[in-house]
């Protein structure tokens, strides 16, 4: 399910910001850091960003064990801070379509925390594990989160909402200059 709202700058979800291109340093600020993650997560790859065209790229990765004996769950974040809303919107649509078709993923309902957001669930039959990918666009920034595996989590959609909320909130704040 794709949720499209009018939050680009007019008071939509967390609106009141003016979408703008970000620097590499600002791109890194969009990524969730260990201090912004819920309790229990451990850093596997600290936030890092680099210059690229037409969008700067960033990555951070965390893991946690939901309970003793459970498999480790990984939350991987990628961001693309683009030079314009149009480039970001095109990248968002392309990422969603590519993942949906290449992984035979199923769209699942995801609350709107961004200008556009899609959640896609994929079952890896070889490993008998389910992966959840959430892709969201906030102005000029595309946030992508992979939560894997989600099978042993009590409410993986609620956790995904919290985790993606960190990334989308920071994307709005950085674009607003706060």
C-alpha cells in the first residue's frame, strides 16, 4: 500500500518545512544513531554518508535479540538525500517497484509518516524467514529500512513504525534546519 500525502511543505505529516538539498554531513544526520534507537539495539555499522550524484547516500545498521534464544534481528537504514523533490520522488517510485517485482513482495498497510511511504513484506522460503522493507520519502530524502527477520517479533509493524519514524522525523528536522 502506498500512502501519499501532501506533506511536502504545507503542514502535512510533520509539515512546516521546506524541502531542500542536503550536504553529505546533513545526510548523515538523517540516519538513526544508537542514541535515537529504542533500548536493546546494538550498533553494527555506525551512521556514515558519502557524496554521490544525483543523491548523497548514507547507511547505518543495528541489531537486537528480542528474547533469549531468539534469532538476532537486524535493522538496516539507507538514505538518499537528493538534489530535488522530483529526483527523490522518482527514486522512491523506482525503489518500490524494483523491490516489489524482484522479491515478489506483498504490500502491507503502513501509516503515513512521510510524503510517500510503502511497506513491503517478503518471505524467504529457503530460510523460512520474513523480511519487512519500508521505503519513505520526506521532501528530498528517501529513507529505506530493512527489518530482518521479523518472525520472532511480537508486533513487527509497530516496531517498524517507531524505527522508520526516527528516520523520517530526522529527515524533516534536517531539511527544516533544526
